[in-house]
């Protein structure tokens, strides 16, 4: 049996909410997605890569849209050696500086020290007004990650 996770990850990889903000965001999410099996804010010990699981299709340059899959694996290995503390990279295609967090992932992925996680949310998308309400409660812009395992 497969599972779907909605993970809302702060845009800034090292940012995490304080406890009152996390509690408020979880309450809002429970109201927005009443069919969800479980809603929580997960805190990691260090920066973690939140990917789309089986939904993952490709990775592209945010500047020129070149396919980066052949290069990306080695870039991830190098970043993992520092436990993802340094996400800085120079793209091999157009030689521009960016972050692994800012690459264009099809389906979206993100790096972070926390994620607001919704297990089996009972929906397949998040409306922009729903996302804004969650971001306001949590106190940060968020990346929406749909993970299928």
C-alpha cells in the first residue's frame, strides 16, 4: 500500500518556527484537511532533503532550464558530506551560483530542518489562499512537497 505525504517546508533551509507558531499552523492544517490521518511539525537534527519520492521526475537549472540529473547526484553527495550545511553549487550548464534548494525539481523538493507534514491529506492540491493561511500562522513562506511512497 502506498502513502501520500504533503510536506510544507520553509523556503530557508535553516529556519524553523517557534512552538506557538507550529501549534497554530497544525491547528489550521487540521481544519483545512479534515480527512488527514495525521498532522505534525517534524523537526530534524540537521538539514534534510524532503523529496517527492516516487513522484520525482527530474532536476533542472533555475536559470537556463538544462537537465541536471547527471550532475545532481554528485552535487548531492558533496553536500551530504557536510550534512547539507552548505547547499551552494555552481551549475554545470551556465556556470551560475545557486543553491541545491533553488534548483527546479519536477515534482518540487526542498531542504530544511523542519516540515509541517500531513499524512494522507485527502486532497491532491493546496489552494493559494490555504497556503497563505498556513504560511501566516507558521511565520514563513513555504515550499509545497507532494511525496508519494
